[in-house]
C-alpha cells in the first residue's frame, strides 16, 4: 500500500462513485432507461417489427403494423354487432356512441388514422340517404371520431379478419327533447360499401313515450321523432307493386312487401280503416286457416295478417306461403312476413286508415 492511509483510499473511492452517479443522472437517455417505468402498451393494437428504413421507404418509426400483404383475392366485409349510447344525454351536452362491429372479410382493415399508405381503410358512412350529412357530424356538433359529416373513423389502428373492433364518436347534442334515428353502413374507401345498413337511436333530453314509440317504425330514411309529432298514422297498399307503405301523414317511414288476393279472389280496392284486431284469427271454413296478428279492414272478413298456417300439417302450408310473399295468391286478405305483421300490429289503432289501390 506504499504507506497510503486507508482514509485516503476510502475518500478516493467515494469520490469516484459520486462522480459516476452524477454522470448517470445528468444523461437523459440513461436516466430514463434506469429510473423510469416503461409505458403501458396500447391495448387492442398489435405491433410488428418493421423492416429497415431502406426496405420500407422510410416507414413510420421503429415499429409498424403497416407491413402486411393483402390476400390475392381480398374480400371486404364488416357486420354491425351492437351500439352503446350514453344515457341521460342533456340537450346541448356532449355524448358518446360506441359501436362494435366485426371484420367478416378475409383481410386486415385499417383506420383512417393508421398512417399506412395504400391500406384498405374502413370507415362507417352515413346511409338513408347515402353520404348524407349527419346532424351529429356537422360543424361544431362533431367533437371526436368524425372524419367529416358523412364518415366516422375506426378506433383501432387496424383489425384482423374475424376480430371485433370499435367505431366511437363524440358529438354535441342538439337542443330540445327528441329521439334521433341515424342509419350507417361500413365502407371500405375506394372499394365498396360492405355489410348491412344498421340504425342507432339517440335520445336527447326527456323525449315522450310516444316519441320513443314512433321512431321504432322509421326504416326508410334518417328522421327524428319530433318530425312525426301530430301526424296521422296511415297504411297504403299498392296491388301492382305488392308493397305496403306505412306513413305518418305524407311521410313514408316504412315499406314492406306483401301478398294480396289472387286473380280469381282479388283484394278489393278502396278506402277503409282498421275495424278490429285479433292476435290469432281462425277461419270458419275448412281447412280453417290460422292467421296471426289479424287486423280486419272490411266487415266481409278481409284483413291484414301474418302468413297463414294450418294446425296439423307440420308447417307445410306455411312454408309454401313463405315462398309466395310478393305474389298475389291470397283469398283477398293482405299477407305479410311474421316480423312485419307483428310490428304493423303495434303501429295501428282501431280506426287507422287503410287505402288499397
């Protein structure tokens, strides 16, 4: 030790340690690596290691989900699953709608915010009418999630085939008490509208029970319940088109296919009204047809009803009747598909006008 005191050695060692520690703490990258907790990974997003910058033409950072090869024959599709709408939405307040869909095609789909070039981008577009400007996506009403007044962006950066994903938007509610029925459909931009058209109902303030009821019959175009207040319910039937038109005043809210009388047992034309309603009417003559959700509009026994069936044939007659919807084959009554008959039964009242032409 050359006689060097132990105290001198200890002080020299301590000085070295302190100097090293100060150096570490003054170096931002080292300090972050050692002292900082790692950030939590983003949920719902799968990251893949990118190629080098030369191979990817300068892709976006060290990690990317853009590196994906489309199938040789890409099949785009997405289907609506459910929607969660905020409750107790105040007039003029901000609310959120969270729609869940499923990628039912065979290829990965991307968000408009993914940043991936030449990727198939899926948005939710407005429908009925197509590309209409939504009241919730226009101007100052659109708070988040909207790409424009006709488009809502997918929330995840991408979604694999077979996986569910979300489309979430926030908007400013209009003033007043109302129920809004909005129609949407998935669209792969530049490719096709895919999946089915679906509706989302948004109740603002304290709409009446009548408002909530009226909006359930709206199937043809985007409307709000306030537009229907005070309008008379009507049913019109076109024999040449084999179509029924359900109306509030002059507004057609629903069109459905029917089956009217055959050429030798025609449906009478004219202006009528609902005279009586029965959950099930059984014909008085053989073979005693069962006619669910029967609504008589003529005292001779003509009515609106679901597809008829026989009690003891194992469903054979009903199955045949199902294939005849849209074809005039009845004994003069107006037949409907079961679900349509149920909904119409709840729409009409005794005295509701029925016009047949």
